[in-house]
């Protein structure tokens, strides 16, 4: 009988030959295949998987080349006995126990204070994923990135990236960051004041460790970015909240004794309001007067539809109090995972050593590709393209919210990729988010962003991934569920 052990994945980016290689090799390494019986013939497996015999033949011979299989004349294909011996327990050894819930846990943990990302792993399958930090793949500049990658992968460039860079960064990327990215935000920095990271989240973790063991709390916006909160708590910091209004973080409300204040002034995370210039100057003055640092996460500073972007806090700083964090992941693609820190060289020196312990350095080949992408003008062209596309979505989304969700309060924004909505007293946006999931709509519940985790009136809708033609229908579904929550139950 032909064993029906093999099933190709429902979705895969691999060729059919490589998919067959993957499932057969997985069965071999898990000791699922008997060693003394042949595998299905090419004809049998082709019929079972509904592929051609030539495809199965090519897969089997690739597995022979890799050492997984051997071919015996007139007998068929078998698991390589040399590989089988290396996978089997030695004589006299007990076979490993099956892993199950009956086994005692080797270590117990206290309830975590970290905030998990709750979006389903298959979020892309939902018709209306109005969640933040997702990027429309149609906007990714495939041809430009491929060309830059091809140049970085040329034989002449191999010595540049093939080795271990220890704790250093690509000097070409640092140069482009200085000249073509930071200068647009009014920031001028030397090479030793810049550190490349694996995105903004990695930057926040590094800074949180730089400031560890100083026994002074860190103040963050409330509501604020839960990723920053997680990074600070992971490093053992006490985290305190600073309220936010329609002009951003309120400097006069910063708790005394704070060693650092985390803020997202360009588009406050999650409310999307922009910090006024007066507030920015007041925050810098407070940092000097009360001896604390300011960690500026320049979230979505490039996405602005009405006015010129406000000056970054770092560009206004003359005393070295501002630690600036930026990201190419937000502008090119989240999968690129490149960010950077700009700070006083003493801070960067410590941050570089901590990054070296964590991961040595971000992949040099990715840094080299990004450097070419910026230098050749692709980055600027991509930003203009994204701004045009997002501008249309922003207007469509805002107009749909005004038409269908006028019963909720919407914060005023000048850009970004999200809207922050708040219901009246008693409104439960957490329950709304749960109801919407069953309707194929995903939103970010606001409760997650508050330090006390008690405010349930707000939620956020992002439009970066949803096509413009589906935005209004998605908002209609949200409005229908909102009206159900706001309508009092009928008396019997």
C-alpha cells in the first residue's frame, strides 16, 4: 500500500519540486518514514499529489544530492541509512518522551507585564484589516529594490558585506542617512552619533538598556506606544504616564524625577495628533530644567498632507538632551527591519556595545542595499508615491468616518495612516473590536495603549493596507456595530 504521508501546503512560494523536497525531508527527519521500505514510486506519488511524474523524479534526485535518499536498482528510493543512523537514538538509550501537557513545566513564570500583539496571524485574510503598521505590498518598489540588491550582490561588492562587521555599520548607509534622510528633518550628526538598528523597536530596546540600573522612572505618553512600554519594562524600568491632549504630550505633567521622557511628536501614537511647536520648545526647556533626556520616536513624520512637517525635537536641541529614533521600516517596508538612533556620541558608544551583545550588527547586505536605494533617488521617489496614495486613502477614510461615525469623536490630524475614535461615556470599544472580528473587520482597541488598561472608550483604524475602494464599506460595518452598542436594549 502507498503510504499517504505527503500533502503539499495549501500556499507556498516554493516550486512544486521544492515543496515535495520539503515535505519528504520533514518526514525523514521526524523518523516518520520506515527505513526498510521504499518510498512511493514516481508514478504513485505523482498521482497522490496531482503533479507530473517528472516533477516527483526531479524532487527525488534533488533529495539524493542532499543525502536524504538513495536509489536502489529495481527497488526504488529509500531513506539514506547513514542519515537514518544519525537520526536514531543510540543502542541502550531511551527514546525521547512524547511532549505533552502531562509533563511538568521546567520553569514557572509570574504573569507577564508585557503587552502582546493581539492581531491574528492570518490578518491578511480578513476583508478589512484596519490595523496599524501594515504596508500595502502593491506600494513596495520591487524593481528599484531588486536593482539595488543586484548591485550590492555583484562580485566586486562581496568583500564589503560577506564578513563580520563586528559592531560597525555600513559607512555608505550612515552617509546616506546623514545627507538624504536626517537633513530633511533638520538634523545634522557626525558618524559617531548614529547607530543603525533592526527597526525602531530594536532601537527602543537598546536605549532602555543603556539607561538601566539608574533607579529613576521613565515617563511615556498615556495613551502611548505599547512597544516602547514593553521595551522599558523588559529592562526593569518603572514606567509612569504623561497625559496627552490635542497638542500632544503635556510637559507640565511630566512626573518629577524622571530620567527620560518618551514621545511621538510628529504623529502621536496612537491618537495621531501633532505636537505644537510651543509644546516642543516647552518640552526641551523642561528637559534642561529638570535634568532628563527625551526619546523622540519620529513616527510617520514623512506622511503629512496639509502642512510642512513640524521641526523634529532633535533639530531644536542645542544641549544634547534629545535621543532621536527613526525607521526605514515604516517608509519602505516593515520587513526591511532597518532603523537608526541619533544621539550624543557617549550614548551611541554605549548603545553600540549593547547592540553588539544582542546581535552584533544588522545584516550588512541589507544596509548596503538600502544605501544604494537612498543614494540613487529611489527613496525620495518612493516617499512621494506613498504620500500620493496615502493622501487619497486618508481623505476617503476621513470622509467615510464623518458620514457614518459622526456619533464618535475623531481627533484632528494632519497626516499619518490612522484615525483615533472615542465613544461617549459607557461606550466599550474593546467589545466593539471583538464583534467586528466576526464581521471580517480588524481594528486596534484603544485599551491596549493605556497604562492602567482601563480606558475602553477609544479605538484606532488604520487605512494603509485596505484598498481605497473598500474603505467606505468597512467603515459602514464599523458604524453598524457601533450603533448596536450605543442603542439601549429594548424593554420587554
